[in-house]
C-alpha cells in the first residue's frame, strides 16, 4: 500500500497544494524545506485528515488555527474558510481509497483562534468495477483503521525526535501494547474477554434450566403403576360383575315359575315366633287370672255378709244410734291438773272418781264407734275391690280366649304352609338356587359399589397422571434446552481456553519475533556488527543492545545508532503487522552527520525498495552524505517554498 | 482485510481436529474486524451454530 496523492486546501500555510506521488524502482520521496515552510504541518495534515488531530505541534494550545490565517483574516461577518485535506492511497490490490476531511472555520469572537464547524470525514473507495463507493461516520473511520490503525500510528508517522528518544520515552508497557496491537493480538484479548462474559452467562442459564427430571419421572411411573393396579382391580370387578349378572339372569330364569319356598319358610318362622310370643303372654295372663280368681272366690263368699253388716252400720248411722264423738282431752287435763277448767276450782276425790268413770265410759263408747266406722270403710273397700276383680277376671279371661284363638289360627297357617312346602318337588334344589341367587345378588351389589369406587379412583389417577405428564413434558423440554446450553457452554469453554492459550503463546512468540527481526535489521549492517553482537527484548519488554564485549550497551548508543535501533524496531513491527503502510518521517537525521548519516541514509533508501518512504528534511539534513545516497534512488525531490504567503512544492 | 495469518495458524494448531472450534474463532475474528460493539447476540449465534456442527455450508 502507498500514498498516491495528497491535496491540501486552506490547511495552515497550504492554500492550494496537490501532489501525486510517482512510482519508480525506488519509492523514496524527499521534501526539503526550511523551518516554518510547513514540513511538520505536511505530516500534521495527514494526521488531521485521518484522525482529526495534529500530534506534531510544538505547542498545541498556542498554535495557529488549522485554517489558513491570511484567508481567515479576510473573512467578513458570517464568512468562513473551508479547509480540506485529501489523502489518496492505493491498496495492495491496486484499488484506490480517498480519505477526505473538511471543516469550516470562522474568526473567533475574541480574534484569537477560530471557530470550527461541519468537521467530517468522507471516504471514497474504488470498487473492482471502478465504481466509487462513499463512506461516512463509523464506516469511514473503520476504513482508516484498516490501513492506519490509530493506536499504532507512531510506527507510520513520526519525527526525528521519536527516532532518537523512542526507547527513552516509551515504557515497557507501551512497547508491549504496541506489539500486541501490531500483531492484532489485542483483538484476541477482546475475544477472550467477550467469551469469558458469554461463558458466565451460559453457566447461569444452564443452572436455571436444570430441572429434577428424574424425580418427576419417578413420580409419574409410580402413578402409572398405581393406575395399572387399580385398572386390574377394576377389570377383575367388571369380570366378576359380568359373571354374577349372567348367573343371576340364569337363576332368575330357572326360579321364575318356582314357589318362593324361602318366603313360605320365612312366614312359617314368623308364625312360630308369634305363637311363641303369644304363649308367653298367655302364660302371664293365666297367672294373673288365677290370682284374681282366688281373691274373687274369697270375696264372693263374704260378699253377702259384708253387704248386710255394712247396711246395718249405715242404718245405725242414719238413725243416729251411734254415740257422737266426744273429746276426752279436757277431762284428762282436769284429772291431771286437779283444777276445774270451767270454775277454776280444785276438784275433790269424789269429783275425781266421777270424772274417771265418765272418762272410762266415754272412751269405751268412742272405741266402739271408731271400730264400726273402720269396719264400714273396710267393707266399702272390699266391696269395691270385688267389683274390680270381677271386671278384671272377665277381661283377662277374654284376653286369654283371644290369644288361644290367635294361636290356633297361626297353627293352622303353619300347618297349611308346611304342607305346601313339603309338597313342592325338588324343594331342596330350588332352595339352594334361591340361596345362591341371594349370594350372587349380594356379590353384584358389593361389586357395583366397588365398581363405582374404582372408576372414581381411575378418573382421579388419570387426572393426576395427565398433570404429572404435563409437568414431565415441561421438564423434558427444559432439560433439552439445558442440554443445548450445556453443549454451548462446553463449546464456549473450549473457545475461551484456546483463545487464552493462543493469546499467551502469540504474545510470547511475537516478542521473540520482534526481538529477532529488530536484531536482523540492526545488525544487517557491518558498521553495527562491529560494535554490537545481540539485541534482546526481555519478557518484561525491556529492549537492550548487547555490546560485543557482552555488556549492555543501549545507554552508550550514538544518536544515529539509536535512530537506527528505533527504525529497526519499527520495521520489525511493520513486518509483523502485515500492513504495507508507508513511513513518513519528519526531520529524521537532524542530529546526524558524517559516516553515521551516510549509513542511516543507506538503510532508509534500502527500505524504499519495498516500502514507500516520505522524508521531510531541512536543507541542513539534505547534505552530501544523504544526497549522495538518495540521488540515484529518488522518486521525488521537492522543495517546500513559500509563494504569496502560501506553501507550495517546487522542483529543485 | 484479513486476520493475521499467524493467529489463524495458531488457532488452527490449538484446535486440532475440532474444525468447528477453529471456524467459530475465525468467524469471531471477522466479526471483531468490523469493530462491532453489540457482540452478545452475534457471539451466541456463532457458538450455537458451531457447537452443533456448524452450518450446512460448512459441513
């Protein structure tokens, strides 16, 4: 890849400058200019075009505006200066790419600096059918990165200062980073980082999609076994029912016209039971009757005398021939106290005797009356009892007679039924079949109940199995997903391990390769081999030059030797990067002279055989040593001159 | 723009006979060359594709 054209429009001191880089056997282009003519700004313009910055300014804060200041001064209110830098390259396939950055600048309000707007990069890429395809924004920047990676631009565009101080200014980490970027291992680092994140994510997904399928399967199998068992029981019941129903139909058919011996026998048994109960009741009634009869006979015998005696007493009472009842209590008190209760005087012995006789008479009379009254009451009671006993005797007798009648009736019925049963032919056989039918009917009833129970159990189990099956299907699906995640996670793990291993091995291999290639370039020259025997790039990325005496000699390198070491290192990186980008170096030899300058010029010109070299030199640098080396190998030799306040390229 | 051939050679050697592993890593490199930021879905797509034997075209 090489730069084929650069155009600068209103960029700093370049108002209108265009240069097409010719091709030749050597691809070396020298631009010579005194200070302030625009050598460094030529390099800056390429940086501005590609990266929108200018790293080769001495003091960025106090630098002039990017736009040409003469034109900026001429701007009236609202006017602006359009700045445009175009870098055209030809890639290794011979197709062209144009990087074109433009921006508008107007004077700043404080008349210091300029206001910038409409800054944009456009890239036009020639396609194999010669069409030009435009790119902007991220796509345009990607096309910059493809040929001039921003983070390693220092190995394409640099100045003499960097050549002399590269290993002083650069830390070992910077060297490592540059090597990593150049060899594109940084992309491997990105892949490792991203794969690690994806791996973590897959791990989490896997743990989320791992159901306990075995348990669910075991439960489902258990339910299915239970269902099989219940179904077997159900089938058995169904079979028994079918058989029993069939047997019952046959028995019904056989017993259809037969006498119901069972019913008759049952009736006989019932009648017997009734007779037995009646006999017991009759026995009690007879006992009761006998008891009444004895009492009746006694009372019957005394009845007339009792009536007569009662009538006599009643008659005496009616005629008031019975003495009245007298209270002897007063007389007893008088006798006991010896004082009359009426006159309250003491009673004498005569009176006492009299009262005693009177009291005795009264008591006797009262006793008789009382006895008669008691007798009368007893007689009344006995006569009433007699009446009751007569009635009870008659009732009991009637009851006993009724019972006798019933017992006789039942006896007759029993005899009748027994006669009927005894006369039935095959009586025992029919009886056995009837018993069998009853057993079958019991079995049907029992099995019908069990049939229903088992049917419910089956329905319930079917429901449970359907639910469990659904759960199992879901779990299975999850497990299938988990299986997929597992495969993907293991695959990611392998990718990650390989990427990590490739990264560490490539970093190490690249380090050794950079070391060897730097050494190749550095010691390719006899004048270097005279003094130095080896170059080492340690694992800590410390570059060192080993003096032929064996001592570390980087500190004692001359300016040109240091520049050559840097150049060797940069060329080694170029080779490793697979990028064929040109080298643009500003004032590469400003502190060299004599043999060193000749040697260094020889190295640069040799490089231009295979790589485009653009050198920006001061007239002081373009001295005999360098001129002698380059003149026969030059492709371009131009002076940067100022003409009408604008830098232009002129032939020498 | 191509991947550094040293990297592809290294990956090929480390992947051995597992061609899908190698192809997947190369695809990831091409993806990264395009400087893409939203990588998750693309990475997962490649992983899923190559973990189960790659595309028909690859087979």
